[in-house]
C-alpha cells in the first residue's frame, strides 16, 4: 500500500516536532515536509506533492485560512485538515467553507489524529455528526437573510433526489445511512453526492452541509 504523503504546517516548532514524531510512527504515513507559515505552503506542495496537509489556523504572516483557500483552488489540490484549539472557532467555519476536509483539536489523542489523516486521505471528512451540529449551531448565530437566499438559489440547481441527499449529508449522515433512509444503494448515493458537488461547484461534503444549513433546510419544522 502506498504511504499517505503528509505535509505539516504550524508556526510552533515544538508542535511540529510532536506531530512529526506521532504521525511519522504510523507505517502508512510519510512526512514529506514541514512549514512554519502559510507563505511557505504553495512552494512546498509543488515540491513534495502531499496527499494531506495538516494546517494550523493561526500563523504570523499568512494564516492557515488564506493558505487553505489558495490550495483548494488548485486542480490537483491536496486535502486539508485544520488544526485548532477551539471546537467552533469562526475561523474553523471559514476554513471549512474554503474547502478544508475537517479539523482536529491540538489536544486530540494521537491515535485520533492518525485516524483523521487516514480518513481524509480516503476521501472522508473529519467531522462526526456531533461536531457537525456544533459547527451548525455556531454558524446559526451569524447566518443572515442574504446568505439564506443565496444558499437556496444555489440549491435550486439540484433535482428533488439530489436535494434529499444533500439534506441528509447536512444532517451528518454517512453514505450507508443515507442509502438506508432514502432506499437506494450506496453506489447511487455516491453518484448523487458527486453530482451535487459538481453542480454546486463545491469541494467536499462539509461544504454541502454548510450550504444546506445556510438555506435553513435542517429545521424539521420548516415547510419543505
């Protein structure tokens, strides 16, 4: 099996050393580079071609949010997992909107960080339903009418079945759960998710979830 190529980005050398020791000990993960600031990320990605970038949010020159936005605009963009000290930091929400595949807390258990890298490399976002609800609650306090109208206009591009799948993704359901709920195969769910991403010009399931939330479609009392 090919090792997962990982780039570490954090301005604290002690944090980088700890992450390198922790993640480098996993037989299926290869640390291909380290950066101390977001300004270094583009050149390092060109040189090392990582599969996953573990990105700190707060850095002195170019922060992790800006670096994530720039990376995710690339056609061959690596997956990005942001590092944070908060469960529902506004900057984390912005990073997820920019295309990050999820986030891990800096005090997360080592085994869970390793698992997060593996999951993201496999195409799965690092957001449990519980964490998704926490983020949605955080966003709810700042969602304006204009954002809701914009989200609904974008979701209008979906057909009825795609919309049902999008809402299920927004509730944090995995493909298997969506398949059971909507009486379709897992392969069909994957096809719908791919079409939703393409139609809405999104990078991953997290962005689908945020858009569905912005549109107000997760409120069970709302008229469908």
